[in-house]
């Protein structure tokens, strides 16, 4: 059997590694928000898209839904259209319920003026939300897990 101190060290190391990954993703997203340009754009299409995707943690495939938008924006006198909502659009914004996807996409209505963030070297690369809340949630959960580990090591010697 592995001694409890080694078990704690292994668990703490795994949590630390996961926190480091979440922190790195958060830093990438902040860099996008701080270094990309921002212009006003207009939503020209809005709705919900569906797709058969791999479901997280199960390995199975299932029907998922996501808000869908198309927006028009202008950079340097040139018009562009974009469809990405978040910086890492493929990893977020997919839901098992079309109702939930619609509620998340409600803020992007046709005709609404929105902030569009674009890459300074490639203005065709753009998104509406450069920072998602997912890394923040991961970091909070990881901190809570570390507190539980420390508490368990104190209470259960």
C-alpha cells in the first residue's frame, strides 16, 4: 500500500498540473483580449446549430446544440464577416438542450451592434467573446479540491 503522504503528494501534483493548464489557457485568452483590435459590428444572422459530437467524459456521440451567429464588421475600410462567438469556439458553447443553447445566444439578436475582436495581422480572424469563463471555473474547482486535500490530511492523520 502507498503511504498517505505519497498519496497526498501525487494528488497535489495532479491538481497543480491541472491548475497550470487552466492558468495557461486563461493567459492565452487574456492575450487575445489585450492584443487584438476591437471594432463595432452588426449581427446579420442568429439562431441555433446542431451537430453530432463526442460527449465529454463518456466517449459516446450525441446531439448537441450551440448558438449560431454571423456578424459584419469593418477593419481598415474592408468589410468582413465572422461566425465565431468565443476565441475557442469549438470547445465551448455546446449544450445538450436546444432551449439552453437559445438562452445562451439570446444576447446576439439580428441587427444588434456588438464588439468584435479581430487579429491585428489577419482581420478575417475574429470573435465576439475573447475570454470565456471556463478557465476561471477550472481554477476555482481546483483551488477547492486543494483545500479539501489539505483539510483531509489534517483531519485524517
